[in-house]
């Protein structure tokens, strides 16, 4: 079964670190970044997603760890 990247199918080129609701969907309840297998993102968008999550963490938009 072929999995289609949700970002490619919507035509999203860049993932913004300020879109906290999008980034939170790509993290586990403990705050870890989800794998490509779970997010269904292509390699390009998975790298951009991880980079945006890390930026948002450093700017305190999302927590590093959920307790």
C-alpha cells in the first residue's frame, strides 16, 4: 500500500515553526518527534518538520518534554 505524504498532497512547500497545532500533531504525548512511518511524510518534509519542531522548542512555543 502506497502512503502519500500529507504535505505534498496539499502542496505545502515549507513547514513553519509558528504553526504550533501542526507541530503538536507530529509529536508523541511525551514530546518526541514522530517517525516517518507514523507521520507518512516524505523525507524532505520529515526533515523540515523536525527542524521546525526543534525551533519551536527553543523559542518555548512547544515543550521539550510533557510530564
